C-alpha cells in the first residue's frame, strides 16, 4: 500500500488556549447574580459551587459535576472520624474536572456542634487560594 500524504495547513492551526474564566458572580447566600468575575475569583466560586452541588441529583449537570459530600457525610451514621478521613477524597474528586485547578492540599476539618468547618488550599493556574467551607447538619 502506498504512503498517503495529507497536507496540514500549519499556518491555520492555532495553539490550544485555556478558555477564559469570565463568568457571572453568584451570590449563593442571597440567590442572585451580582455582576461578573474572572480569574482567581471565578475559580474560587467554581470550587465552592462544585463542593455544595450534590452529584447525580441536578439534572442540568453530567455525572462528573458536583460532590458526594451530602450523601456520604450528612447522614445519621457518619462519625467525625469518617468525615475527617473521607472529606479530602470527596473534595479532590469534585474538583478534578476543572482544568484550572492543579491540585489541593493542607486539608483541615474542625467540628462545632452540628457543623464541619473545612479548609484547604487549591493550587490553580492563577495562583494558590485558601478555601473555607461549612457543612451543616453533620
């Protein structure tokens, strides 16, 4: 079989670029849109949204989006030891699809009454950011 030569117009091939992160600023506490945000602020919002959105329950998202924290941690039989052990994996898994997030580290979980205060660092393409989230009814 003879070699087949397919010319590729190299001049027309554009280098792959990261999609812009400009998005609407969501005020999740007041359920409203409050302008627009970009870069690290947009990634911080995406992190929070991915963590608090239950996976498999919101039909507008595919099964890669959200976290399983609600089902696994907010239950009658979840002990504090289990939450401390499992939370890092749930958060890491929830953030994995976002290509702007390079890694997560320095997890800490503190309990007060029926809430878990979670903190960690996320290494993003825009720099390192500290994240804090509260999960109630644990």
